[in-house]
């Protein structure tokens, strides 16, 4: 299904969980198939028309809880990234949630000679990595808003992020078949949240209750459209629009004319002349591409009868939405490309969306199939990608998350593109296309593919930092040998997962976006790699120090009839200011401890301090002075003085008493102004201290929701997440013990709008009432 970039539209579906994105995609595929049936090409070895498909990488929720679940690749090579659109994150007309989606899914359709690649993203906030991958691969975004739930905080933040890079957007309002649904009220809510550029291009026919008559009126053409059980029927002649419909049409035409800057059309409109709908559609595309006009469409999409099957009833508004994709959204050739550099960071000429230009492509999602191996979803920005072609794979900037920089030459394997919900082999994927490739052994999500003779690099898109730590261990010893490789593969697939072997506690810690994300990771390990892990309590990397100065005597005297052990050392241990570490000072005079054994004493002292004094945590912020000792000409040895040094430290600890030190984090929380008080109160309940506040910097969207900055396009550079007008940055210091679940709890406090970062700040004494609890924890 290759096509020139002018005949391609890459559209990402975004919205809060349960809004009906996947159900909408089902109806779009069905509507496109009925209007413009696709030919059936020869399937590739990765054909999803056979075997069991797993939409959006999900299983049915256990117990009907609606919790996200991991993908389970089926035999026969089903790829979780391109699955059946039957099911997924949809809602029944009665409002029951069917399931939640956890992965990006690609489906493709053809309408009016244009290939539309739909990238359906999860709405659950734990899987924001999949969402950002979809934004990177797309050229326009469709916001799916439920008429029942309305607009949540995360949707507002995503809108501002798209506005900052000038991404064209439209809005589809779903769930209008519910008795409580109100299309006009939802449009007003969208205008309040997103700006005055939000205007409907279709209305539910006047006098019809939502869902009752299944009739639309087009504000551009003025024609009525009937939806019934036997299909869609558009009236030949325009109807006279009166009242609110006439006012809505006038507002739409004035906005389209103003944004498109079409002076001829403006003159005809002012003169009251009849306007050509074709000219209006051309100007509508110009207005949408400018990033300041956002068309709204009403949709009624009945759910399919069975998961994995297509719905039988036509979806009201789906044909009109397909027309909007074709006539209103820009093609890849009209969309600015991301900034390019060389792999070493040096500048290089900008690329354009030309199939004959230099190859520049990006891996937006990676997964592993047990039969096929590693599979990569790729967006081609420039040039043409072909099977068996040699490519240069560049990955940089993620070393802090455990992904070292790499530059490798590899050879692409098979190349497939989506046809409907299946993958089929193709001979090439030109600029603007989205395809799936195999056999790249080292490529990870976010890597750039380019010509080995002219390597280029796309800076990776911004990913949120995983902030929920989950400590795990294997249930069976046999799983330990497989654990490292399995975690490495999952980390290569998922940029929002960081795997850490904590050097202080020895625990394996999965840093995830939330609890649901962690559950999905554990399910994938079990189902795809046969590794079963269980969660265990997280141990914090605490420290110990002494309450005050003290002397300690270490005495090792052993005689066993042969060569004995003899060493005596006297030390003075003194606390130091926080952050000083460990100091060892030699103050021996008169040769009480021979010069040769002073390093042995220091080694023994440091080893004991590293092992801990009471609770098994390393000691810190201490000065140890060696002041006296004794030796034996025959029985003294290196090991004897090491042991004596350790004994002296323990003796001093008993005399002075030990203080447990807990790690304290410096956090920066960005929330809308209305939640500042609630967040500050929550921080105080966590034994935290607010040390400052300031308006969150950065540019967001203007009042009209239009472009205010960036380089253009979703692939451009957006300001830091959480910045923009109407937000406040709170700077605080909070004990790490109180922050282990903050990634989850901040969402509740801020209704999904809060963002925070954390970094280690210092160690502070643990309150006495918590010391006993720490001492009881297993080591």
C-alpha cells in the first residue's frame, strides 16, 4: 500500500482512557472498507489475518476490573503493535468499560485515494511513552473527547503540548448516544479549555435528541446526512439553516476565511454570494494546517458485538471524519521535519520529506516476537526504506536510563505495512510512510536509521522520567539466569522503563510510570519470557553515623600453639558535617603501630563502616583518628590489624550510639494554580518542607490554542512538560521514604495534571519513632 507522501495522512488518536478511541478506529476501518474496499495483497509472514490477534497489546481484564494488561504474542507471529481493532479501549453504549489499552496500535485504511495511517494510543496515564511515540510518528492529532466524562487535566496538558509545536488538531466527540450526552455543552467546554478556534463543522440535526434520528447537517455543504441501519444517505440539495445552525455556519466560515487568508472568498462571503464547497474545503485544510483552527465532529459509534469482530451498525460521523482526514489534515510533505544532526552532534543539512532524499527514519516502537524476533515500528521522514538495505543505527542521550550510546551498521530484514489490521509485505516505504521492519538486533525505541554513507541523527523525543520504584525478585532460582536478558529486552522496547540493580541494597528495582505500568511489565516477563517475579518491599539506601565523638579499642590476641594473631589499636571517632564522607587520620607516635600496618587498620576501619554499625547500612560523615596501638614482632599481621580496626569501630559505636540517616529528596512539582494549596498540604503530611515557589516557565498555547512556539510539527522541540501559563512550580525537600508512591498519589491530588522531578539532596537523621520499623525490615 505504498503511496507518495502527498497521498498519505498520519493521524494519531489521543484522549483520556474510556473515551472510545479504539471503538472509533473499528468504525473508521469498516466505513472506509464499505466506501473504498481495499484489495487483498499477498500476506507477509507477519500476517495478522491469521491466528489470534491482541488488540493494542491487551488481554481481557481479570475480574472485569478494567485494569491494563500486557500483550501476549500468539503463535503464528502476531505482533502486539499492530493488532485487531475489535475491542480494546472501548465503551459500551450503556457506559461499561470493556478494557484498557496499554500499547500503540497501527491500522491503515484507504479513502478517496489517500492512505490514512491511524495510530491509536493508550489513554491510561501510565503508558504515556506509547502516546509520545504516536505523536512523533504522526502529522496531525485527533482528540477523542467523551460527551459524558468531558475534558480531564491530562488532555488539557496534551493539547498545550501539541499547540507548542503547532501540530494540527481536530476533535471528535463520542458517547453521544447516551441520554445524558450534550453535544453543544461539550463543544462549549472544548472552547473554554482549548480556545475560540474550536468550532463544529457538523451538527446533530435540529430537533433530534442525541442518537435518536442519527442525522447530521454539514455546515460547509449545508446538506443533511441520514444514518440508518442500511447505511449513510446524503441529501442532494442543501437545506436552509436557521437559528443556532446558521450562527454556527457563519462562525465557521468566518474563521476558515480568516485563517486561510483567502481574500477572494472573503469578498464573495461579504457580498452574500454562494460559496463553492470545494473552495471552502481547500481553505479548511489551510486553516487546520496552520494550527489555529480546530474542527469538531459529533460521533455515535455503537460497539461491536464481539471482541475481535467489526461492528455491524454504521457509525454516525465516521465517513465525515474520513473526509476531514483527507481534506483537512496535512500530508507528510507539508509537515516540518525534526531538526537533524550528525551522530557526533555536529550540524548537517536539513532533510525534506522527499522519497529520493537521504534516508532518515526513526524507530517509534519496538517489540519482540517469540518466533520472528525483534520487530520495529518505523516512521520514514526522508528517503525510501527497502528490505535488506544496509542502515546506520544511532542511539544517543539515554545513558542515564541504562541505554548506552551506540552507532552500528545493520541490515534491515523484511519490510511490511499495515493493510487494515494486518501486516503485508511491501517492496519499499517512501518518505511519509509508517512500516514494520525485522532483524535489527541492536535497534531500540527512539533510535535513528540513516544511510551508512551519510549517517544522520534525530534527537530522541522527550520522555517522562519513570518515578515509581518497584522492587522485585525471582520466585524460582531457574529464572535468575533468564532475568537479565528478559529485562534488557523489555527496556529496549519501552523507554519509560528503567531497570536498576541498587548497589546499596542489592535489590532489582523497576522504575515505572505507575502501578499499572509495573503490572504490565511483570505480565510481559511472565508470558513472553517465562520469568515470574514477585514484588517485595523497597529498601531505601540509608546511612549510619555516630551521635557524638567516642573512643574505641580493637584488640585481637589469639594464641593457638603456632603462629598467633596479635593486634591492638585505639581510635577516636568524630561526627563530621553532612556530606563529608569518611576521613582516616594517622596520629600514631613512637611507632606504637608499625608503619606497615597503618594501611591495614584503615582498610579494616573502612570495611566495617561500609558494612554498617547496627542496621547494616554504610556509615558516613565520620573522621576516624588512629591514636595508639600495640604490635608483636612475630604474631602481628595485615589481617590481624584489619580485624582490630573493625573491632575498634564497633566499640566506638557502642559507646557513642548510632544515628540512622534517611535520604532526603529535592523535588520540583508543577501543577495548575488551583491545586497549589492541596499539593503543599500533601507535602507537609509527608514530613516535607516547601522551600520555594515560582510560576512554571516556558511557553504554552495562547488563548486561542494556536501555535506559540516550537519548530513546527509534533516532531519539533516542545517546551518542558508541565510548563506554561497558569501553572506553579513548587520546590520542596521530602524524605525519600515518603515519596515511593508519589507518582501515583500526585495524580489523585492534582487530578492528573501534576508533574514532578526528584533528585537526591542529602541525608538527615531518621526520627526516633521510625527507627524501630527500619530495624525490623529484612536485609
